C-alpha cells in the first residue's frame, strides 16, 4: 500500500488543531510544514499497488483469476476495505458512464436521405484530465455539432430493457431533507389522496375544523399522562400537513413521532436508523386496541395513526447509546419518563437477546411476554426486517456558502429537538443552537471557544469526512463552516 499525500492549507490546519482532530503542526529545520499527524482515518489514505512482473511484455490489468478464466476478459474489479478520502473518485466510478465508443451521425453523401455513422474511440473519460483533452479534440473537428451517441453492448441493452439497477448493494439509505421547509423537494398529491389522508387522520365523520385527530382523541379517552399526549405544537404541525396537498417529508414525520419516544429519540438520524414506521394508518377502533394506560402493553402510535416499532438489530446500538452518550440530568423535568423508557428498552434487549442469540427455552409466562414485545415493539429480524444492516441516514448536501441553509442543516441533522416548529419559535439562531443542545448557555470566551471547537469536530467527523469532496473543496468547506459557526456562536 502506497501512502497518499494529504494537503490542507495553514488556516485549515489551525482550525483542525484547535478542534483536536490533528496534532499540532511541526516544521523542519528549513521551516517547512511536516505532514499532518492524526489518528483519523481520513489522513491515512493509501492506494494498493498490485504485484507485477516488470520484465514481462504483456499489458494486462490486475484481474480476479476465476473471473478472468470464466469470462476470458480483463474485468476491472476493485475490493474496498475502507474508502477514507477517496469518496469522490468512487462516486465518479459508480455513477459516471465511460463514453468510450462515441458514435457521430452524419448525412450519407452517397445516398439521398440516408444517414451514416462514424465510430470514435475515447480514452477513459471518467478521469477529468482525459475528458478535457478528448473534449478539446472534438471541438476542433468539423462535425462537432453533429448528433452524437454511445455504442453499447448487448449486455447493457438487456440491462436497460429489464430496468436492472446500475449498482447492487445490501445497504439501505434513508433520505432526510435538512434544507428549510420551503426548499424541500416533495410530491404533489391528487385531490383524492388528500381527502383520503384527511379521513384517515381525522375520520370521515369530521364535523368541525378544530376537531381532534384520531390519535389525540384516543389518548384523551384513555386519560394518558401528559408526557404521553401530543403537544399543541405537534397538533398544529399535523393540521398544516393534512390540510395541504404535499407529501409528508421525513422531518415532519419525525416531529409527529409517538410521544413515548419524544424524549429518548430526539435526534432525527437516530430515529430513522433505529425505528421502523408502518405506512398503514390505524382506524379509531384499532387505535383503541393498540393503546393502553400500561406502557408495557401499549403500542407506539404517532400522530398520523401509524404504528412505530424499533428494529431488532438496533437494540444493541440503542443500549450502547444509553451507556455512553445519553445523560439524564436531575433538573430535567422529564427525567423520570426517560429513566422508565431506558429501563423498558433494556428489558426488551435482554429478553430478545436470550431468545434470539442465546436460544434459551422460555416458560409459558416468558414466552407470552416475548410474543407481546415482538408484536408490539420490535421488528423481527427474521421476518419483516430481514436485513442485517441498519439504514444509513443521508442528509441534504448543504455547503456553508449559503449561511442560513447551512445553519438550518446543522440544527436538523445534528441537533436534538421535539418538533421543527419549536426551532422556528426560537428568537435567534444562537438560541436555536442552544435549544437543540449544540452549544451551552455560558457566554465567557473560554466556553464559547469550547462550543465552537466541539461543533467543528462534530461537523468534520460526521459530515466532511464522508462527503464526496476533493481535498481542495474539503479545505474550503472547513474554513467556510468555521466562519459561519463562529459568527453564530
């Protein structure tokens, strides 16, 4: 493996040093900066150089022996262990099409009304430098304005006809738009779909405009505790969503999550990674059967009337989150509810682990409790949720060049909040960052610098390190983000 150079500007290195991401810069005897020293994998980029025979005359690419023998061709196979800083190259490799066989259409001078095609070979247009050279050569030709196409093989023809995907993967992704609400891409629903959604949420017998949604009415019927009721902000969001003809986005769906999960899952990425939401809305009678005053027997129903359950494969990650990250402060007004939910999740994890992983045989009472947990709270990994990998939340790609977009993106993707409306009700952006627990309440210079470095470190580790940017763009993004966050704090 050959080590690849990682070059950042002096300003960026200073920002990363203050954030504790890299070690302090060191210069040699001539005053030149030595290479960056850091434990972060982004700064340890390597490229594998395959074994070759230098004296051999045959020009052959590295291949997998079995595939080479079976197909009698040099298939380009890459096995990736870690991507580290090569995201941009890999995204290009997967998404771009190599225009190797260019076809130019011209009129046939020997046949009236006929056409003639001419084939041209282009060399590796996935590489930017090679693509630029080929484009210059095409612009210099007389037929540069003629219709052009690409010659494809029979294999690719069948792929297009059968609508087979370009990329196969066992990974699942959840797209979460973190731009302001008015700029989110959505789907316009038909009048029939809007009416059907209104009937499913409020009921066909709706008479008054301010009538309670079904989920609220059922909770009031059972006289559930206040912390298990939907807040006014949630009901207001629900009314605005049902009253329009737009599809519900993930941020709004998160704002209307079950009240039982409101405080324990208050980060949008964690919620969609760990929880599975049913697409079927329950009727009033079904909600009466699903909800119960006993929290151990009551299902989790969101404001839309959809059942929410946790993924079995996420339980271990959730318990680890409780042990390492979750802090329940004594002055928190919801401390008792948080502790009860943490205890409930631990009991679920213990019981299901005994059955699924340790294969214990339960007595009848334990078996009944296991069946209840599996049907009410957990998506079975061997049934509905057969994938062993948890979904990966993918947020909007927002550059710090648009300050208000970037600030909102940081609040939604990294913050902890109850509803998006609560963020909008904050008097300033800085207060919004405080509400979302991204910064503290202290205002002395030392604390402000600490908050800034923590935000920069989190932004780098969770977003910049995984974004398909080149090193030059990463350098620019870090400087821009630092400036925006500093002005906010």
